[in-house]
């Protein structure tokens, strides 16, 4: 199995919504973003699958060293071997990879967050930094696209937190800020109980609106000149916004059952969004040439 095949399998098996957005990219960008996502899956799996924190810390330390190997031209792992040709091509900064690992390490040392400001650092490291790497791969002309990536990463992570609240609770992690929980009269026991009372619904609806606010802010920053280059993120946003709608329409019962979109529906949303963006870009190019 080649390093590229390893990353492809890792990405496809994850069942992530990201996989569907990658399908509409040119080959080199698709290989680069697939390798990046496989790296994120590897370090995330360390935290989620290791029951012993010490072992997980040691494995993350191995990955820190492996990132050093990657940037010294001596990658050992299939994922870093797949990443190597793209590091210089897309100007991917080493410190971003290390910061993603910093974010994963937070899951081993922090089980709850007093305020949203505290949670924001975690979201930035595990999601916004991935967005910053992604825009380098997709390309951009306007530096406002970097702000778009930052906010879109925050939106994605807040959506993940809502979707995965039950699974995270089973792992002993609470990503609902404590001050928000206090505001809505929700305590830790409510999150352990597979039921949905009005206080919990109100808290989760508040978090849904917070996530939607970050999607809105992201697209306010995205310049029209970079829109087509960033269509992968737009596709992802469409899928995740539909997921937020499903959570809300289901009464925010995320503690009772996992709410998800089927693979067929994700593919349909991805295809429909890619087609829309292609038409929009074609029309824009025609307008430019006509001037």
C-alpha cells in the first residue's frame, strides 16, 4: 500500500463529511488535503483510542518528533510520507502541525471549560488551524480568506461538539462552557442523563445559533475573488449547516441518539453545492470577460 492509498483509506473509513467535499478538487489538491486530514485523524485517534493518558502523551510526543522528521525530509509514517511532497508546494507551516497536536493534547489534560473564551483556544487549535492549512492548499489572493478559514474552523468544531456531546460525555469530556450551562440552569448530571429537558434544549439552541454565527461571519469575510478556490469549505459548510438543522428540528435530542446525515445525502449536498459554485464561477468569468 502506498502512502497515498493509506491516507485515502484512512479518510474514507472515517465516514467524515470532509471526504465528500474532497471529491470535487483537482488531483494534487485532493491528495494534499487527504494527507492533511489523515494526519488529523491519526493524532485524534491517539486521544480517543488510548485509555491510558501516559501512553497517549507518549504517542503524541512521537508525532511531534515525526513532524520534525517531515520538515527535515525524513518522514517515517505513511501519512507524513504522503504529506512531504506538498509541504513546499503549498507552503504549509510546521508550527501549524505542532499546534494541532497541542490541541489534541488539551483533551488529555482538560475535561471541561469554564468559559467560551477558554473553549475557543481548543477550537482554534483542533479546527481553525486545519482551516488555515487548508486555504494554503486551495489557494487564495485576498488575506481576508484567512479570516474566513479561522471562523469556518470554529463553526465546524462547534457543530462537532453539538453532534458528539453524548460520545464526548462518555469519554469524560464536556465541551459545553460552564458559564453557559449555569446561565441556562443545566448541570453535569443533565448531560449524563439520556433525556432532553427544556433547559438543555435552550442551551443547545443557544450553541446552535453561536455556530451559525461563525458560519455567517466566515462567509462575510470570504472575498468573491477566492470563492471558487475555497469551494471545498463551502461544500463542507452546506453539509454541516444541514446537520445543525437536523439537530434543531429533532428537538436537540443529541443525548438520546446520534443525529447524522446519510452518506447518500452528504454526497447529494456536495454534488449540488459543487455544481452551484461552478455555475456561479462561470457566470462571474463571463461577466469579467464581457467588461
